[in-house]
C-alpha cells in the first residue's frame, strides 16, 4: 500500500486549492461521494463550507470525515 501523499486540486468558493492526502483517504472519500450521488469535488466543497473551525486544515477535515463515515457504516 502506498503511503505517499497524493495531491488533488479543487475550486472552492471561487478559489483554486490543493489538498494532499494518502491514497486510502482519497479512496474512502470517492466511495462516500459515490454513495451520496455526487462528485468528489462536490463532496469536498460541501465539507469545506461546513467546517466550523476555519483554522482546521481542509485535509484534516477530510480525514476526519472519512473516518467518521467508515465508523457509521460499521
């Protein structure tokens, strides 16, 4: 399993930003987006907009979401 970070770019609130995560987190986020019937970009934008703490890095928020989503599914 590759542990190197993979960077992806998104347009969030009109600004281009890049996020670096481990491949396993990208796979979990893609699966979560698919289950919800939306694109990965749409899910990332939704999670970015929902962050309560603006100082929380987006990468951290995405990792937490992926873990919580996996825990909810058992």
